[in-house]
C-alpha cells in the first residue's frame, strides 16, 4: 500500500541525542518519522511508475517499452534497498507489486492499468484504517506499538489510545485523497497525469502525514504524560464500542 509508514524502517532504540521519557510530555526529539520512516520508501515507490511513463513515451506509447523500463528500475530499487538493509520481505513485496502492475497492463493492453493496483490498494487502505479506528485498534498505534515492542500495552493507556485514534484519521484522509484523485484520472485513461499524481501524492503526502499526525498525537496527550515509549497502563485492554 503506497504511502503507508514502513514498520521497522526507522531507528527504534534510544541513544545519544534521543529522548526516552520527558516528564513534561511525549518525546521531544523522536518523532513518528524517526520511528516509522516511510519517506524514503515512498520515494522509492515512485521510481518504477516514472520509469514506466518515460519508457511508454519514448517507445511511442509502447506498453512493452514502459513495462520493461518499470521492471528494470524496480529491480535496481530492490537491489539498493537490500544493500541498505531493508527487510527482504518488504523489498520483495515492493518488487512483486511492480511485476503485477506490469502484468495487468500487458494483459489488458491498457497503459492506465499499470496504476490499477495503486487505485485498489489505496481504497482498501482507506477502509482498513477507518475500520481500525472504529473498533479501537487504530493502525498507527499498531505500527508504532510493534516498532517499540509494546504489543497491545499502548491500548491500556487511554490517552495513547485516543491519540492514536485521532492521528490515524490523518492517514485515512491521505488514502481518501489519493482515491479521489486517482479514480477520475484512471477512468479517463490519463497515464501521464496518473504519474504526476502518483509522485505528488506519495512522498510529499507521506512527509506531511508523518508531521501532522505527530502533532495531533502529541496534542492529544495530557501534560505530564511520559510519552510513546512509556504507556500508562490503567486497566484491562479496551475493547470495541
């Protein structure tokens, strides 16, 4: 799902210059961007679609030229990600998504279908994030809790549970925005516009969502809360309501 924070892609341990527990509130120097990363992965995700469009244009709107360029760049990106230490499973999923997108475009003979997976995955992500908030398992909390090794302890902190729920709406909005932009362009067969939208609504939007959701989360925590790494356990894990 493009634009989703990458679990485990950012630094997770405390170290020099990194806050752990600030008695005046949540961590001041460690943000969601530090914990989840995501921006670098979002940049990587835009390269195969750009290559597809370039190959498609240079090949006189040849699907094979576009697909070949996308697959070549996707393979290079996968290699670079492996060398810098990204999780093999995450790398494989990214490369597989490019391969499936290429296969769909070739089998249907329509260049815009290279972006069909993006349209569908963003619609599915919008639904998944919305449901997670409604059932009180906000996905932002699930991701951060997994990175910090907290399992479900964060759900026993009412302030954190509320904060993660509010901040998760920011991410839900990013997926809804993408769907609202992608669908008309896809239905109109606007290949180049889809590429521009894909780039504009991937890494810049991820960076904005990381910053805004962090602000929402911090402002949702009461004064004196020890921060994300230190949930205040108040009782049994809260259930859906």
